[in-house]
């Protein structure tokens, strides 16, 4: 049994493996006991996933903002800023996540969902989250210039819970580096 | 000549006829002298077109809001609210008009454009208009509950000019009647 647990520990070195249905079916009890320990579905885990999306945006020359929509601790939408690619100012990561999640769930209301986004949403995105009646918003870095908080939390739905500052330094740095690089190139 | 002018006046009873290229080619001078008089491309003309879009939305069971994007006095996008059809809270008339106009012009910035919309935009739509750096916004009826003006004109781009109150009563009535009918049906 101990050997088996060790084996499972190796297999589950990468957390994503725990989401594999075959492993869940083979070792349900072990997985159940491991899961709370390693906090597979923590806020930090989801924010890291959002940050991966921001990195994809950066690599594509887009303003690096990434978002993950989560429903019952399951990721139902991943997105990153695509305003350049789609030539569309409305193609922010949050907007794409809202549309994608609504499409997946078959309802445009997202009261059961949590949105993890690397940067504080702008008023446009906060407005979309209000219409969607989002359950919970978690963002990484603040955006003092374009963020919605300068107009107050009232831009969100009154039932939307909120947290911020998760992976703050990484989420902030990727934006700063992007614009620094852009300024250097445009000189 | 007088008879010809009379004839043209009959033909141009419906303003849309003046946009017909064949008529323009046949009677360029007459058309040129008539056009300023009847104000073919007035704000009211475009707001009527936006109102037609709102009526299409009402007929489709959508919240009746319509929008027209105009560039150099030419309509480049028509849209109406499609949140029910597309099952997407972001599918407001203004958002669809912004995306559509950007697609038509090949640029996501709309400094040369005017948006005519029947209802005061919400913060989501105002935010989109800010990102697009819209040249001018004209809206019909105010929206005291969901409109962006409760947060101030700062939600728009500082260069965006603004006017409101055009076809106010029609634009307001179509919304009131829609929700009245909805409440009656849900009883």
C-alpha cells in the first residue's frame, strides 16, 4: 500500500494529472485523501492558469492579460486578450471568458462561476460581469489607470464577491515588461 | 425644367431614394441642391434608422435597443440587441456595432465615427466606446437605472462628443412598452 501511495505521488507530481478521469477511477480513495492536502483547486492554482493565458497573450504581442472561468471548481473557459488579432477593442480576456462560459453552460447568467483574471478589469469588462451576475471575481494586479475600481465596486453586480492581489507581482510585472518593451521598440 | 424638378420631388419623397446611385448620376445638380434642404444625412435621419433596429429587436423578443454606426455620413453598421438570441450578455447593440464597424473599416479605432443608439449606453458599452475612441455618441432616451451617465462622462473617451434626447419619446416608449408587456405575460 505504501509503495502504491508513493507511486501515486510520483504520478501526481504534476497537479493536472489528478484531473485525469482514469486516475480518479483507479484510485478514488487515495485521490480523495491527497486532494485536500495539495489544494488542487485553490485560488492560487486557478490564478496560475490565468497567468499562463497572460503569457500566451504576451507571446502573441497582445497586452498580456489572461482569464479563467471556473464553475464548481472546474475550468470551463480559458482566454487571453485578443484585441490585436481580432482587431476588436471588445476582445478583452474577461469578455471572451464570459461569452465562452455562457456558451458552455447554455445560460448567460454566471452566478455559480468564479472569474480569475490577472489584471483588474476595466469598466467595460466589469459591466459585462455585472450583466452576467458573476458569482466571484478574483484579480491579480491592480490597474490604477484603466481599472473599474476608480468608479467603485458598484460597477459589479451587488451579489458578486471579490478578492484581489493573488500572484500580484507576477501579474503586474508581465504588464510592465510588455509596455517597457513596446516603448523601447517604438523609439 | 420645373416639371422635372417636381418629378424628382415625387421620386425623392422617400429619402432613401436619394441614396440611389442611378438617381444621383441622372440628376447630380438637382440632387445637390435638394440635399441640403431636406437634410438627408441629419442626426434625426440616423436616429430613425437606429429606431428601426430597435423595432426589429422588439419583434424578436429582445430588449428593444438599436444602433447605427456612421462614418463620413455613411452608415457602416446596423445592429440591435441580441442577448437572447446569442445567449450572451455582451451582445448589446452598441457592442455589435463597434465590432462590426471595426471589421468594416479594418481598424479598431473609431475616431471618425458617430454612433446613434436609441438608449443611453450602459457602462459596458460606454467602456467599449472609450477603447474605440469613438468620435461622437448620440443617444435617444436616458436610462436612469443602467445608463453610464450615473458614473459620469469620464467613462467615455475625452475626445468623444456627445448629444442626447433625439427621438426621445419614441426611444423611451418602445422600452417601456416592452417591459410592460413582459410583466403582463409573466403574471
